[in-house]
């Protein structure tokens, strides 16, 4: 399977507030930016990955038969 995504990791609305987060390190396309920014960007991206995969921000809930869990796909990261 070949996955490839061209999208912002963090999207902002017109007021500059976060309105979406995309984080799927296995499908991220090469980053399109000024080469001089790459070292700092990769440091920040790696730190973001550590936070996203860490225990501090993890929520686990085991559903019972017949239960459903709904969330806004742009507001909650899932599947980690």
C-alpha cells in the first residue's frame, strides 16, 4: 500500500486559531519549504510526534457491545 498526503500538519482559521491537525507520519509527503527552514522544522516535527505518541495526551476507552464513540475528525487525533 502506498499512502501519500500533501496537507498542513496544523491548520489555522482566519483568526489564527487552530482549526485542524493532521498527523500520520507514515503517509506524509516530502515537506515543501525553504531548505533553510528544514532543520528547525524537522526538530519541531519530531517533538510534535513525541507529544502525539506519548502517554500525556492519550485517551483510551474500550467500547462495550452496542456503544459508539463519535468525534470531530479535525479536532481529535485517533488511531495512535
